[in-house]
C-alpha cells in the first residue's frame, strides 16, 4: 500500500513508519522538522509541511491508500491541538478523495467497559479529572471525524509505554477492553496498520490494550 503518516516524529508515528516499511509498504512521513526524523529505509519519502495548512498537505496524501495520524497533545498545555491539526488533515484528505483515515485518540474518550472493577473506575475518574482538557480535545477531534465523509477509525489506547512490539493485545470495536491499563506504542502502531483493511473498524472508535 501507499501510506501517509502524520505525527511521524512522535513515538507512535515512528513505529507506524518503521513497521509499514518493514512490511513493504511505500510510506510518506509528514514532518515539520526533518532533522528530528531519523527513520530511513527503502520506500520512504519524507515530506516537510506545516500541518496547519490543508493545501500544503494535499501533495502528501494524493493517491494514497490510507492516511494514519499520531497527532495530538503530548501534555495538558497542548490541549486543542488534536482537533485543530486533524481538521487540517481532513481538509487535505477530503480534497484528494482519500477514503481511509486512522487516528490515535485515548481510552477515556470511549465508553467504560461493562462490569469494570471499582479500582479501574476510580483510576479512570482521577485521570479524567487531571487530563480533562486533553480528552475534551480528543472528543472534539472525534467529532470532526464523525462529521467527515472519510472511512475513519479512532484508535483508543490507555497508558502508553515504550515496551517492544508483541503483536498480542485486545481490541474492542465501539468500546474498551476490560481492565486494559496499558499498551506499548509499538503495539498501537501494529493495531492501526492491521485495521486499515478491517471493515468492522470503519467509522468506529476501537479500544486497544493488553
């Protein structure tokens, strides 16, 4: 496939690029600062652009089979950036008639699993309170997706780690895995690449966790 990756300098974005290249895909990595991007490989194109400008992004997505985005706030102070940048990506994707778009959201944006243990509910309440602006931003981002014409998927991981790829994790379409408390960035990337061709995930939020 021909894939474009936004947020390619981030932890999940770099994993998407590396795993996609290893699988033989052609990958366009969209970055603001190429000096921060260290991934190399056959089939890789590095595209420098201001992600806030949809017109500047159109050449990066034209003719692609799928667009994957790891864009989002890395800290509370960055809240608002996920919806803003995803809006730009949507503008470019829809202008170029690219159908498939997958983005990273977060588990607290999805529904609480049924019969969730008390400790999990308490932990979720604390996290929601501490990071409310970030999750409000992600909810706004998902609203932008829902209003679009794309075949979108929002991937919702819990706590992210830098542990290696396992390829073994749980997914729940329209929900979250029960007591799913963490997952590695490498496995989130793996899940996103696997969902590209999965029709059950189209226009859905998908919880991923160990």
